[in-house]
C-alpha cells in the first residue's frame, strides 16, 4: 500500500442518548447526548472512523449527519488523494461558497472535521501504525481530567470521578458567585493539591469576570476557561490576563487559522484548546498543536462528545506531547464509554493508548443501535 488512497464510501451515523440528568452550562442545558460518527472505506477495504461535533443546537446532529451523507460524501467517493490533508483542503475549498451562501461555515467545518478524522485513521492503518505514533508521538501515556462537572451535585460528581481514577477536575462556573464559590471550595477540598480548573463557558462580561478574578485567586486554579465571549475584543482579553493570577484558557470557539495565530502571538492565553471535531480535524490541528507548544503554551485538546472523537483527541495529545491534559466528560454517556477504547481506563489520572494501528478500535455500532436517530 502507498500513502495515496481512493475513497470507496463515506457514511455518517447519527445517535442520541437521553439523559436522566441534563448537562448544564452557563448558556443552556443538554437534555440528551448526540453523536455523529463517520465511517470512510477506501478502495483497498481499509476502514477509518471519525466524529463530527454536534452538541448544539438541539437538532444539530441530524443536520451534520445529512450534510455528510447528502452533500459531502458524493463529492468524495471515487476520488484519489495523496493523504488526509489533501482531502481536507479539497472539501474545504470546494464548499466555501456553499457554506457562505447558506450562512453555515460552522456546520460545514464540523462535518468536514469528522471526515478528516476518519481519513487519518485510514492513513495510520495503512501504515500499520497507531495514530499517535503517526502524529509524531513518543509515549502512549497521557494525562486526563474530568470535565463537565455541573453546578448541581458537583461534589458528588467529583468524588465519583476520583473513584474512577481521575486526579484532575474542571468545574463549570457562571451560575452566580455564591454557587460558583461554594462548589469551588468543595472541589478544592476533594481534589486536595491536585489539578483543579474552572470553565465559565463564555458566561461573563469583562466587568463580571474582573470582579470574580480576586475571588477565584484562593483556589489555585490551573486555568480559567472562556470567562468571556470568544468574540470579544482582544483588549478585553488582555485586561483579564493582567488581572488574573491563574492562566486563561480558550480555543474551542476559535475557528480560523488567523484566530489561532493571533492568540499564539500574544501573552493572553496560557492554555490553548482547539477541538478537532469542531474545526480543522487533524489536518489542521496536529500542526497547530505543535505551534501551541512552540509558543510556550499548554496544549489541551477540547472535547465533549462521543467516544471516537475523544479517542482521536487522545491520540493527538499523545502525538503532540507536552504537559497538557485530555478532557474527559464526567457525565453519563454510553455513546462515549462504549467507543472510546482505552480512554475509559483511567489510572492515577492517566490513560495508556494502544499499539494497534489507527485509533486502535473498530466500533461495534450494534451496541448503540437503540440510540440511533437517523
């Protein structure tokens, strides 16, 4: 086999898992957990898997799935590419006008990212290498942290995460100072001297964030994530950086190469968090991860979705190296747990990836068939 391949088929599968307890953020609730998994098969029969970000809005997963199956797949089948990056560029450039015409650059970027992850899985399988090694990794072990800790029952969720092997936690904040500070106090006690971070999910104005910063200083936060909207002027972000005793983190809502160039060139973000299923796939985010580390910042891949995107994010972190953590959602989700392979096995705050080619797993979709949406 060579590095070039011809695509035989592209198919997206859409699922929804109903939640007994909603996942809560400062901007809204998730009443169920969606997932859009992508399978690509080349002409040699090599099969690769990816995932497209689809959390919001509520019907977003079905939309991304149909974008892949009805718009993107027909333009790929039968085409030969010299590697995933060439296919990514062809898809992106080929749909730019359409994405502008319908005002949907985000959904197109997410659908393309899902296909890109599957193509990288194929590329690694063709070379009989684990994906993390193809991406330049030297060690299969990575650090992880438990995220998605809701304001309600935060201590209980945190204790359960530690019982599963986690040693690092991230709390959702932005629900009023009284609630936020009480939860941070509880989690700092539970975590001891371990890693604790907070995520405001763009929930504050710069004035509110500046008022909170002194009150957060006592918790020894590893970072404060998205305290203000991602699109606020850089001057507001610089004000936050000047007033913060902890690193500022962001990146999941930066969706352009220029946006990342800007934050890497300035001393505002200490932690940078691109999401490979949301924008850029591995074709863009693998070199970006190396640029983040060269800029002296911490690379922590953002992720909140199903198991295949989580597993691909783990491979990217192992491939890039550095001292960052992989985000692992602490909330109930079989669409994650049944398909994330070794990421489910957290020991003393770390995960060990497999030596098998590609992502290391072929997902058993029959195990989640009852959650199929379309």
